[in-house]
C-alpha cells in the first residue's frame, strides 16, 4: 500500500483505539466491503484504467446504499473511514460510518444479475447447507433403534386434516416441506435408500448429518479446506467398506432371514408381534423363488381385531364384489382383464341437442346404443372367458348380458389391482376385442367370495404365478394399519434384497464399531490433514450406536466405550443389547442385518455429505422466461 499513488486515509475510533491507525493494523475492524475497496484503490493506483475507476465508483455507490438501508448503528465501537481517490482527476470521496459488523453481501455479482436473484457466498453458503442438513438429521434421529420414538404428521390443509403416526425416516422426510437445498439432498437420499433396500432410511440421514457436524468443527476450529476433508472421507469410506466386507458372512439360511426380518421389525410399531410378522414376511418372500417381484405380494388392510390376527393368504385377494345374479364361485377360471368403457347403454348428451319428432325416435336411439353394447359383449364372450374383470364401471345392461351367459363380471378394479392381477394370473390387460387369438387370458384354479371379519373379498386361488400371496393386516384403527403396512413393506424389501445379495452382518452397533476401529487404525498411518478427516468419519460412525443407546434411555457413553473395549479384546460379534442396556453377543441374541442395507447407508451418506460440503455458493433465482432464452 506504500507504493499506491492513490490518496486515502482511515481513522478508527472506539473504546480501545483513539488515534489514527494504518489499515493493516486495524484489518479486523474493517467491513469486508472496505477490504474490497482497499484492493480496488491499490489497483487504481497502479493502473489508471477507466474500468477500475468505474468498478470503484459502483462499489462506493453500493456501500452508500447499504449503509443508508441499515438502522442507526449501536453505541460502542465503530469504524470511520475516509476514502479519497483521484485516478482521472475526478475526486471520488465518501465518508462511511457504521457498526463494525455488517451483514456480508455480494456486491459485484449482484451488479451483473437480474432482479430477484440472491447469492449466498463462501462461509455463509457453507454454514447454511451444514445447518440445514444437521437440522434434518436431528429431526429423525430420535426414531432410530428398537426404542426410538414415533412422530405424528398432521396436515395443515383446511381440506385435509389427516394425521399419520410413524417412525419411518423416508415417510417423515417426504411429507415435510423444505426450503433448504441441503436438507432436500438428505430427503432425496432417504427416498433412494427406501427404494433400493427398503430399510435404513433413518440411519443414512443421521449418518450424513453427523458427518457434516464433524466437518463443521474441522472447518471452523481447525480451518481445514473442504477438499481436504472430502479426500479424507473418501479414504475412510474405502476402509469402511473393506471392514464391512470382512464382517459379512457368505450365504443366508431360512433362520438368518427370520432373524433379519425380526431385527428390521424390532424398531417398528409391530415390535410386540415381530416374530409373528417376521414369519409372515419370510414365507411371502420365499414364495417369490428369488424373483424379488414384490408386486406378487398383496397387502390388504382390514380394520378390526388385533395385529396378532394378521395372516398370510395363499392366493390373491381383491376387495371387490361380484355382479348381481352371477355365480359366487368359479373353478378353472379363464380371466379376461380389460380397461374399457362398459357404460354406453344410455344416451349421453354433453352440451349438444338432438331434435326428434316423436318419442319413438328416442327409443330407436336407445335401442341402437344397446345393440352397440351387445356387439361389444359378444366380442368379449368370443374370447372364451368365464370371468371378466374391468377396470372401469359395468352398467346394468352389459352386466345382465354377462349374467345370462353365466360369466362372472367384476367391475371397477382399480389400476393397481388390475396390474397385479395381470402379473399373478399371467394375463394381459386389453382395451379392444377384435383379435381374440392374440389375447393372453389369465388363469387360476378357483375364484370365490370369502368374508374376512365383516368385509367381503374375492379370493383367487391357484394362480398361474404360484408366487402370488396376500398378507391380511388386522388392527384396531386405520393409523395402526397404515404403520403396520409400512413396517411390513420395509421387511419385505430388506428380505428381497438379502436374497438378491445373500450376505448378512451382525447388528446392534457391531459393524459401526468395527468400521470405526479400522478407520482409526488407517488414520494413524495416513500423513497430512486427511488423517483428521478420517478420524471425523470414525466419530460420526460411532454416533449411530450412541444415538441408539441414548434413545433407549441408557448411558450412551458408558455403553459405547464398553463396546469398543470388547471389540478391542477380540469379541467381534459384540453389540448393544437394548433389552437390558448391556453389551451382548449378537450371534446369541439373533440380531442380524442385511449387508446390502448397511453398505448402501455408508456409501450414500458419505457421498451426500461430500456433495454438500463442496458447496461454496447458493444462487437463488427464478427460472428464465422463454422469451429471455430465445
């Protein structure tokens, strides 16, 4: 600054400083925009370019506007700056008086961006992302573990006052409107976890949040660059995957599947009857014979009774009724599945006018409509079916024609039901009936109407696809049934993933401690600051058993330290026994998890945390209009 030809001076006054001070010694008292102003003054002193003068002038104007928009400065320390610059014999002078700490704003970007565009830069953007993600993790972490708590989700729409009670992480996060970009990343990650393996949605969100919490300490206290942290995390993830692979065992038995299902259901509403539901889920998945197509497993919710009354029905159940006067039981069924209009037996006039000279003409029109419908029914019967299931309504006239032909007609089977029927019976959904020889009919041994509780349902037995089955859920309220359905869905998904990737690991925090130990050992052998990032990854992994123990009301620090000591002594199968708050052998307790689920949790959480940490700017802008893009 001594070589700068520009003439400028700073005068700082306050409780501690009363004499003129050089800018270098009062650097920490200057507003960030003042620092930018100093740099421009230096450039202007060496280069008399007109652009530098314009930049300086626009910056000073922006400073004027910012200070004018601020309220009166608080009493106490304040900074006064007098800047005078004469790059082109034009004196630009401004007196700035304000508090020492301004809200940091990006002036230069705003000057070149359209109205309505906001930019958060640097530390502000990074902290905003970290805080948003950690808030989401804190929201769901109390639901983690077998003794986690539930959440009530209540709609605020005046037309929808429904509520749901759940502890499923994906369900909670998907129903919360969010404005923070990083928080939305966690929500999407939980949805992918739910889609891929069905379970671990809460764990992946909590682990990502804990990683970012550790990163915040490295950023703010130790001033480690985000790229260095990300590099250390990548090394830690590789070590964690190797350790997890060593903990896994090849192949799973039927008993292993039962234990995995029981472990998954232990944190759900059906925990009291987890053994009963685990058997239902294992039996249903084994009928798939490794296909993994869960569409063949239908879940029916019927209020009444208790959860213990739920059972597995071998066959497909459809909550519809049979037409009037038609047989209630049919054997050796040939089923035609259709999505066609069967309600044109009456005249339909929408905004049009038909002028006739007598009522006989109206009767003739009605008769023509009936003949048209009769021809359509004849085409359907030409397929040789004895059961006709339509997604749309079937009106009285075509229904009477089916009854006369001793064909069972079922109307208004919803889209989900008709698609499932096509899958389990081996049929096709058709809309036209001109080529009967090209239509594949569904088949089942028996179709009958049965009563469950007080509800009449249709049972398809002996379907062409032997994998078809239905889980009938009973419960005292719809809220309990909804949560039971979510629990069963998670168990079915995790079992299907386990059969596809037949490897299993021990639960209860066993693998988290094993991975943390491996990462700590690798961190000691890693030079540089990346070792600190690896240690932070290890601490984040240990937070999972800490949170599980804390949710159970136990001394989390005591349990986790004992668990680490047990693993250090060579007891690699030890984990948290949440029944009595002690350390136990997971092999004896039968606490097992799917290898695929845990691998997905570690991979997704580390990738999402790295992506959030690499953010340094957040730009908020409305979508460009079409005419602006032309």
